[in-house]
C-alpha cells in the first residue's frame, strides 16, 4: 500500500473519532500518541495533513523532473545523439525514488 494512502486512511480515522471526543481517539486509534485534549488532537491532525501535503508536493516535483529528463533523453535519441550521462543517471535515480515511495 502506498504511504500516502496509509496516511490518508489514518487521517480519516482520526477525523471520524475526532467528531465523537478525544477519549474515543485515544481508545480506538492505534499508533497515535495519547491526547490530553482537543488542542493536542488538532495539532496531531494538522501534522498528519502536513505530511500528506509534503508527500504530494515532493512527488509532484519528482514527477515533473522525471518528465523533463525523459523528454531530453527522448529528444537526444530522436536526433540520433547520445543523451548525457547526467540526464540518464538522474532519470533513473528519480524513478527509483518514486518507486520506493510507491508513487509510480
């Protein structure tokens, strides 16, 4: 399962139990810290939302870089020239990162 999906599922659980009360979150969710009140819980929910947003931004930037590098490599091949070592190596690195994160 992709990390973003796991975080989104976790966030959905938190939001559901958050509508009941803080003690419900403490009782029914696993892997969360103990929340002494609504402000603790709201801060934690915000941190999960921020993690999802950071992940989305990083993946978007990496996909853009991969797209640009793939276009350069394909253009070189179309023109009958050899793509630069940097472009091909970096494209492989970016694709590896995206695969490790389960984003492609």
